[in-house]
C-alpha cells in the first residue's frame, strides 16, 4: 500500500473478505509504503484496507486479490525432448511438461499435477493411484532431483512443471496392449491448487480435455507380441 506524504496515518489494517482482520501494520513517521505478506493460504476475494489515525478511520479502499491460472502448453518428453530438463536423458520419454501462467493478482500454490484418462499410466487407480492422496504431488524438481510438495506461482509469472510419476510409461503387467496400427485417445491434464477450490485444466478454472494422438508400437516382452 502506497501512502502519500500528506497522509497522516498511524496504522493500516487489512480486512479479509469474510470481515475478519487479516493483519495490521504500524506506520512509522515519514513512511510511504506498508506491505502485507499473504502467502498461499489466503481466501481470494475483495479485501478492505483501512488507514487509521489513532482509532479513527481516515481512509478506506478495496482491493481484489485473486489468482487466475491457466495451462499455456503441454507436451510429452518423448515428442519434445528440447522442452524437458535434460533432452539426452532416457527418463524424459516417460514424462511430460506443462507450462502454467498466473494472470491474476494473487499468488497460488500448485499442489498436484494429474493425468487422467487415456494415457498409458494415469494418475488414478488405473495407474499410479495418487490423485486422491494429498501428500503426493506428481511434480518433479530437476534442480533438487526430487518430487516436491508444491510449486508457488506468483502473479504475472509463467513457469514449467515436469511430471514425476511417468504417465507415459508402458508398464508390463499393467494392462498395456500393443497394436500395429495407430491408436487415439483423450485425457485431462489437471492442476490441483491451494487457493480456491477449483481444479485447473487447459481452460482457466474449468475442467476440459487435451486431445492427444498416441502411437503404440508393437513390442516384444519375451513372449508373444
């Protein structure tokens, strides 16, 4: 919050959308800026900013704080290795990348990356079965070489997520079948986020499908094709 030099204010209060106080800041003499750190556990909506001199409110304004996430691009490491963290790695052929943008004015935390539908190894009970497990994110951090709990995306930021649970792995004994002709299918890429209650797909705040074309190649696993 910016304060003009002429403003005679001793305290600034921030009120949540439900009317409860979020926090307060004392204003030092000559200060022209007051800030609040809202993190990623806040309630999106309209916040009220109250400027006080003593116990009297001398100015009030409203501020809407809302993230707005959308999936910009999605691809498979096998098809677009140049978009992955290491184009020469064998592992990336089983993984995917998802580019996400936050066009809102509030931060958010992405807590899960899910692939549901006609992928070889989906995130539900047909595959890795972590879609109902809040402790598993399915998000890979190449710098730390670990599966992270969450990824924070700031307002105006665009970042790339990488899958961790190999949604495009053909796992022996998991109902995988190989056909000589090209196969088609559809699936949903879903982001679970902490702020708000909506899942995010390739359409902002709305579940929808990304249609992909999968080519299954006849393979020999030590037995009949």
